[in-house]
């Protein structure tokens, strides 16, 4: 088993935990701040921490991190489609299903998005309901709305 490393980052919308093996990020999620960790940081978690700080400061729109999310082949396809959504834009679940050439798998795409282990960097927050309303986000709808507003405001300011 590969060693596990961890960085913890305080953000405007809560504490983010970054987990990695020796070479890649395995998980990024929101956690309750439950005190110090016994896990050490490594170069990969520190790189992710730096890039996430830049993202939250409105200075980064794309991430350049090695990722190895654990999931089924279908989930992997869904997550690859997520990273194709441009910063500041949103897609519908049906559009994501079309992108992976499974147009009838809208609910399965939604479930795969919900199982995304690498929040923010694999931007499942950019997928919304067809009516335009915010739907499902493992980090909570308030965080999803905040992330979308951050990106929208950065794009608007850059125009």
C-alpha cells in the first residue's frame, strides 16, 4: 500500500483536506476541523495546497496536478468530462451524459459526480440541473453556489 500524505487548508468556505500518495492526489474534500493530523505533508499535497490558495484568491483558473482518483471506469469517464468544463461555465447533467456518449445515463452521471473524490480540482460544482438550479454537491449547495460565484466574478472582472 502506498503511503498517505495530507495537507489541510483553511478556505473561505471551510476546511479542505488534501490526500496524496507518493506521486499524485487521491482525494480533496471538505472536512470538519478536528484537530492536528498525524499524517505528514509531501511535495504533492503542498503543490495542491498552493494551487488551491491561488484558486480561492481568484488567481488560478486551471490546475496542474497529478491526479489518481479511485473509481469505476464509468466514473473515470464522467470525471474526465468534468475537467473539460471551462472555468466560470456550467453544464447540465444531460450535457455531461452526451459528452461521454451515454445520453440516457443522466442519473448515473449525477451519481458519478456525487462520488467524485477530488472536489474543486475535478469541478463537479460546475454541473447544474437543466432548469438552471443548483443540485447536489457533496460539499453542500452553499459551497457550490460560492464556488460558482467566485468563478463567475473572476471571469466578469477579466472581461
